[in-house]
C-alpha cells in the first residue's frame, strides 16, 4: 500500500466511523455506516472511469487506487469529497431505500449535510488527474478506412461491420478485418 493509500484509508475510516446526524423529512436520524450499517472499505485497482463506488447490497465503499495515488498529495480535498460522496450514497440508501439511489434529491440532501459536493463527479472534473488510459490503440478497415480505438489490445480480431453488412450480407468476412494502425499506450 502506498503512503497516499494509507493516508486516504485513515481518513475513510475516520469518516465511516463518525455518527452522522441527518435531517430528513420525517425528523433527525443519526447514522454510523461502519458500526450501524456494517459497511466496509476497500481500494479497487480496476476503477479508472469512476473515482469511487458504493455498493448498497454488498455494503461496500471503494476508491480507485489510481485516483488516490495520483491525486492525494495535490488534491486531498477532492479525494475527501469523493469519500463523503460515497458515504452519502450509503446513508441515502439506508434512509430512503430505492429513492436514495443515484444523485437525486434525497442523495443531494444527505451529501450537503455530510459536506460533499452534491453532484456527480467523474474523472473529467477539473483539477483531477485521471487514471484512465487513452484509447490509443487504433485499428483501421483495409477497405473503407473506418477506424476503431481501444485502451488495451483486443484479444480477438474484429472486422468492419459496415463493410461486412454492405459486401458480405452481414456475415463476418476476414478480408474486412481491422488492421493495427498505431499503438501508443499512454496514461492520461
């Protein structure tokens, strides 16, 4: 575990073990997602297009390992906002059931009370260093020059759908298989 991950995990555990007092339409509720709701935390090295994730049914909150490592030192406040954002998902679901899912009114209400920015945030948010790979592996159809791109090298070959539909009655034809044009595996 990196020093950024260790620091982030300490903050996550501090915020998850806190007793949050939430004002709802039916009164005030106090919720502790670690002790009362039995949520747990983990890093996920596969998350690259989202900063964090809350799994309601598995009672799990995850943060992108790459996001934390790339942003903790310069944008700690944004990482903390992401943590509060995910905790707000857990609490909104607990208090409102299905109505608390997503980024709707109930979640926004809880997010504001937790000090989180009450909107969806993604890797495209300003100042955030993305962990997502650019799609720099480019293939081209030998017939029509149609291009497709990938972040990783595909395991199996693909043929141009337009040409297969037009010239082979919609059936796969190896003469329209995409050919590798360029490969630059860069991280944004």
